[in-house]
């Protein structure tokens, strides 16, 4: 399970990094959200993710998985959702004003 | 008494909510916003006073005792930073009332500004690493929106760059948090301090420490993560530039100071070379960048990069003297740079251009503004009577004492470059033959705000001794993470005891 998670996290980060380096700003935003998904997965993995075990202590104890990382990930998911929504709106405004999403053409600030 | 810790976070939040629901009433919004800003400042003053008299104040949120629940901790450093930031914010808020157009103020300006304050104060006060992440995101998302507030092309572009680099930083922050939790099993700063202090083998901790430094370095504009700063700080509306350069980048420096003084204490020598190298390059990059600018706000933004280099350099050297100089630097830069941005905004409003070539001879027409800008220039450049000089002097002395002769020479050399580009700017804007064009008078509120900060700098210089005594007390407290841990866990016992009583 951990190996599978590790590979998934790696693929998410790799794809995300590739997309962030594109000139098309929309792809950059998609890449950013992939990277934050990778980070969220890693946070889940850090709590010792173990298949079908519940994050609560059932009646009479029993095995359970650490619930704290899952609570943290919930917060992180909400935050990254908000950030992505904001970025998309920002880019849309920029597109309306400049008529392009190519960062090379948008770029005015330099030096 | 303990609820006092919550107030600098809660008052801005309440003000933001109220200003949202005030609808389109401009006078009501301004009134509530200013009262909220004033109340935040007052609560910060009270907080600092009570921390000074009774020691570290800890508040357990929602009665979930640490290390499981979230706590707010105010020691001298936190409460001092909150006071500094709420003071600068109050002045910037008064300035905004004159600066931001009415439509903007009717819309979202005031709520966003107060959310920014809430995020900053929360980041200073929290005692939990994940909660620090949450407050970072609060302050970041409001600052993205504020940078792009007027909706000009260049502002949207700057905000997009700023948001992109900081979103990557947030993902790395989560990685570091996940790694830390995986290794240590806790995220409470005091608990981490205890557990890391008792470790024999550091394991992956040095890597995690460096990841945290990289993340906070993005906020503190450490090389090579500084390139968003000149765009964002120069494109933002002027009061927001003052907040970003004056306060927000200090959140990064504060966080590095906090994790290296409480959490990763035994690992400090491992990363020292990294911090010193990056800080030295940041100083050089900032100074060279500032030399090349013709736009006054961009020059000030690059100068912020260079000065952050000095601040991080002091952090990296790590001797008591170096930390005192760093703290003095933080106070000096927060006040002077905020003031420089505010007065530069007055000049831009009056002349209608940001290019220094288009200004000139303004000292005759606006003597007070010229004087205030000169005080800020002297403060940042470190000209003797002002306390910016003592910050630089102490830093260079600390570098020499710690055996970093090259860094001391570099800091001294770049101080001269700083002096050069700032005085060249002042001379270009205020002194040489004017273009003789008619000036558009800036609102009184804008001029007055800059003068207030100039007054604070002069007063700070007169009362330098008490200020340095205070900073030495702050530094002494940072040297004793045990005291921090004890304060937190004493409070934890109280909280557990009081929740069990009703049964």
C-alpha cells in the first residue's frame, strides 16, 4: 500500500511540475492543483495509512488508524480548492483584459 | 486575562465580517474599519503589557488540551511582532481611506485588509505548525486579492506570479508538515521541542528543517525565491505595498526564528551555512536590483529584498548579539519601509508618475513629505543618529565576533550601496531642478500617515536604550525554549483540570 501511495505521489508531483513549467497559465493552474493533491496524499500517508482501518476507535477498542492527518488533509483540501478557484478567476480577468493566457505575451513586469 | 491572546486575531475577523455586512454604506464601513484597526492595536498593547509583567500567556482553543488541540501562545517575540504589525496596519488603514477610491472601499477593501491582519497576527501567535499553515493561507489569499485590487493588467500579472510561487510553497509546507508528523508524531511546537530535544539521531530532521526554511524563505524573499517580490510589492496599491514590505515579509523571518529557536534547536549548526550563504546572496541581489531601478516603488521593493538579506544573515549567525541586531533590524525595516512606501505614494499621487526621472525639485513644494522620506532613507541606509545605524553596526560587530569576516565586510560594503541608491533616489525625487509641472495635491490623510510613522522612528531613536533592553529580553527568552514548553504544558494541565471539574 505504501509503495503504491509513494508512486502515486511521485507521479502527481512529476506531472504537476511539468505542467507548472508550461507557458499556458491555465496548465500552470492545473499543475498547481496536481502538486497540492500530491502533498495531501503524502500527508495522509504520514499518518500510517493502512487500507480499511477506520480513523475512529470502535466499541471495545480494536485497530484504528491515526485520525489527525485525515483531519489535516480535510483542511488542506478545502484551502487548495479555494486557492485554485481564486487563481482561475484571476486568470479569467487577465484573459478578459489581455485576450491571451500565454505568460510570455502577458508579461509586462520585468527587471 | 488569557482571552487577551485571542483578541488580536478575533477583532480583525469580527471587523471583516461586520464590514462585509455593512453593504454599500461608505461612512459606516470606514468608521467600523478604523475602530477595528484601533481596537486591534489597543489589544496588542494590552497583550504585550501583560506578557511583559506576567510572562508567556497561553490560550487553549476549544479546551482541547495540547499537544492535541490548537493553542495560541504569546511570548515577548510574538506579542512584540503583533504590536509592530498592528501599529503599521493602523497607519496603512488610515492612509487607505484617503488612497483607495470610493468604489473599492464600498466593495471588498476593508474586509480583505482585516483578514490580512487576522492572518498575520494568527501566524505570530499560534503554537502549532499546521495552524501556522492555515494562518499563512489566510494572509496569503487576502494579500493576493489586495495586490490585484484595482484590477490593472500589471497588478493581475503580479498577483498571478505571487500566487503561483506561494502555492508551490504551500505544497512544500504540507510536505514538510507531513514528514514532521510522520517522524515525530506531533505538530505542537512545544511538544516537538521536547521530543526533538531528547533525540539521539537526527534522522531526516535536517532535511525537514531545510524544507521549512525554503518555505518561509519564499515569504521572506530569500534568494532564490525572491523574484515575485519586486513585482507584487511594486504593483500593489500603496498602503498594501507598505503592509507587504513592512509586515508580511517579516512573517517569514519570524517563522524561521520561531522554528529555529523552539523546534529545531539542536539542528541549528547543521543548516547555518545554508542560511548564511542564501542571506549573503539575497543581500547582493537586492542591492544590485535596486541600483538598476528608475521606478520608485520598484526600487523600494528591491531594497526590501536586500534588507531581508541582512535580517536573515543575523538569524543565521545566531549569537545573542546577532539576534538582537536582527530584531532591531525587523523593527527598523518595518517602520522605515512602510513609511517610505506611504510617502512615495504621496509623491506618485502628486506627480502622477512612478518614474523618478519625471519628478524632481519637490522639496520646495512638499517639504514635510521630503523630510519624512529623508528620515526613512536614513533609517534604512543606517545613517548614525537613527536606530537603523545601530542595527547594522551590531550586525557587523556580531559577524566579526563570530568569525565571519567576509560576511561582515560584505554587509558593510552593501550598506554603502544601500546608502548610494536610496540617497540617489531622494536626490532625484526631491532635490534637483524640478520639472515645474503643476502638482495634484494628495489628501491630508495620506500625508499625515507618513508623518506619523516618521515621528515613531524619531521617538524610537530617542528611546533607543529601552528598545534595545526590550529586544535583549526578547532574545534572552528565545534562548530558553524550555520556558516556552513549560508555559504550554502548565496551561495544558489547567485546561484538562477545568474541563474535568464539572463532572
